[in-house]
C-alpha cells in the first residue's frame, strides 16, 4: 500500500491546521456521518490522497481522545515490522528464543512471532477487555494446538513481554510504550492520549486513546509504507505481511483485519461483515477494529483513510452494536 509522500505530508498539515469545531467540509459524506452518529458515533474523519476531506464530531471535538479498545492491537504488527528493520527480531523466530520458559514445552516451543501476531500460535485469547499482565500472559497454559484462530488480548500481552525482554537484552530501557513512541509514533508525527498500563507496561491489546486526527495520521503513515523523509522506517516485507491473509483466517493478517469473504470474526456476535454478499463490490479494505465499532479503515485502491469512533465500548463488549455494518457504512463513504 503506497501513497505519495507529498500527499501524506499535506494530509498531516491539513489535519494539524483544520478548524477546531465539529463540522463537515463536504456534504458528500453526510449520509455516512448520520449513519455513524445514529449508532453512538463521536467522530468521523475521511482523508484521501493525504488531504482531509471531511470531519464530523457529534457529542465530541477534534481534540478529544477516545479509547480505541481492540483498535489498539494493530499497533503491534507495525511495531514488529520496525523491530525487524532494527534487527531486534524476525517474524519467523520462535517466541521461545526470548521466552526461555517456553523451551521445554513442545507446543510452546513451536510458536513463532508470526503465528503469535496472527493469533494462531496456540496461545489462548483470554478475557476480552480484561487482559492479564505480561508475566501472567506468558505463564498461562496454551489453549490448544497451533493453526486455529483464537482472538483475544493474551497474544498481544505476550508480544509486549517479548518486546520488553528484547529491549532489556539490547541494553535499552524496557518501557515498551516509550520505545513505540520513539521508534514509530513520533517519527510519524503521531501523538496520543493516556495509554493504560499494567505493572508499568502498556496494555497492548486495548489500552490506547487517540483523537480521530492522530489515528488517521497513523493510518496514512502505514498506508504510505511507513516512510519518513523518503526512507522506510519499518521493514517493507514485514509490513506487507500485516496485510496478507494467514492460513488460519483469510480475513486477518498480522494484527490487521482484512474485509473479505471467509473472514473468521472475533466472536459469534461480532458485527464485522464476512459474507460475500455483504462485501460484494467493495474494494480491498484493511482495518483496525475495536469494541463499540471503533474503526480505522485503509482503502489503498482509493488512497483513502477513514476513522470512525464511538462511545459505548462496554456495551459493545457485551454484544451490543449488531446494527453496525462495515459494508453498509463503507458504501455510504465510497459512493
């Protein structure tokens, strides 16, 4: 996925200097804004070609940060690609190279960072919204054999512990969030609100708070190949793997959802569309997604980035929100 770097910088400037009131630049997206607002939406932002097209903030404002819930998960895949670039890890290395306590278990020993982030390593999903600490996540028994898609927070907390130990082994501060800020977010011109921590470390599956403009800026950065001053700051092959279907789930890459038929949803009551009929006619779309229908959509064929945020995360975790359709919303945007 590539966008012109000049467009990316222009989009960042547009977002930084846009008026700080809730308003829409164009009536073209009014129907999508109404659809979102009627379903507890608090922000909607559309960028194309790096240019800000539309913003709407019902019951909110452009500077207000909101929890991303599981939208947080997708930062881990891009962070892994940056660490590949730095020579700190490879996607196909065994997790047990770092988690030495896994070496004596044949199932755990077979898990790789690729299968961990693709949610098919055998690590259990865990209780959604209530992740264990890094240490407790590493210590818990596997849920079963590899090759089965198991959605939940635990693999991301395990990944956080791998990052922490690798930083410590390299003689660096083991603060995972400080590293992500320094290595990835600040170079992208992205800032965030308070990120929830446990035992001093960031909650990797669901702890982030962002406003719509910064989440969109991150999306444009990723869609543009994570380039800064003309240089890719993450490994291109590892970044591409984030958006390549995995054997266990054709609708999931490495921490990013891929809207396509056959997608295995995160749970039986998930509103994420997966049927061929629902998705017919839509271009390829990748997304970060969280409870309450928090969404960051990347639409490379249209050179478009879309952010939608909402309240009601707790209700979403309990299965409410089934009146939301990604396909219906995207058709309103893309048409």
